[in-house]
């Protein structure tokens, strides 16, 4: 597929939206239990773009950001990414650790571990929700298996180049969700990105064609 041609049609994106809503709902429930705090993740839109355009999705320019990167195996392979700014990430770490809001100022070992475990819980639930929805509505039974996440912090362009070097070389595209995140009613600047590898994009197209 040419890098100039987006892999999914508008109809297929519409079908995928239901799966992402299911994933967000299950991730919300899992995070609420993990954080012992009301957590809402609601999908506002689903779209796709070329990997080289991904920095514009993150809406950052000169500020360093954080990413928890989780591998995806099974029916579809690739990576899932949760991107967030320091303020949102450290606020989440305070909740996990049991500190009052604003206690964490820098990323230490404990704060990083809190972010990784939160990504492990949220990302696993998100992938499970997507797989369950597409399996129920289509002809393929999906299995999406998460791998342990890694934590990265740098400028957005450098992080994307580091995290997705293999996909970039293959001219991959990103399927991304514009989502609204709230914890205890406070908005968080988090973004989920799903980056299937090139073969999985073709497979995803086939799966979505059978989805009702």
C-alpha cells in the first residue's frame, strides 16, 4: 500500500469506533478499581494518519512528554501507546501511591512504576474490550495480547522515532482515538495511539469488512 493512501475507509473507521468505545469503557472500569477513584475515558472520535504526522496528534511542540509503550500480539500485532504530559502523569502517580495531589514533582522510580502499572491495567483492558467487540460483531475471533509496557520521556518527535522505528521504516499508519479522560472529575491530557504493523493493517481491514 502506498504511504499516500490511508488504509481504512470511512465505513471501516465507523465500525472500529464501536470497538474503541468498548475498549474505553472497560479501561475506565479497570482504572477506577486500580486507582480507587472515579475514572472516565470517553472516545470523541477515531481517525488515522501517517506515522510521520503523529506529532500533530499529541498537540505538543517544545515540551517533553511521557509515553508508556505496550506491545500487542495475537490476531493483530503492533504497539499501543499512552501519551501524557508530566502534570497528568504525576497526578495519576500520586493517586496510585496514595499521596495528596501535587506531591510528586519529578519522575522517580516509584512514580515511573505507578505509570507503568496503570498503563498495564488500562492498556490490557482496552485491548480486551476491542477484541471482544470485534469478535462479537464479526466472523473472526480476535485475541489481542499485551506485553509489559516501557516508560519513555523526551520530545514527541524523538519518542515516536524511537518507539516506532520499525513501523516508520515500513511506512506504517496510526489509528488513534481522541479521548476525554477524567479522574475524580479532573481532566487529564492523555492520548491513546494504536499502531498496527503493516501486515496487521491489512488483516484489520479484512476483519472490519465482516463486522456488522
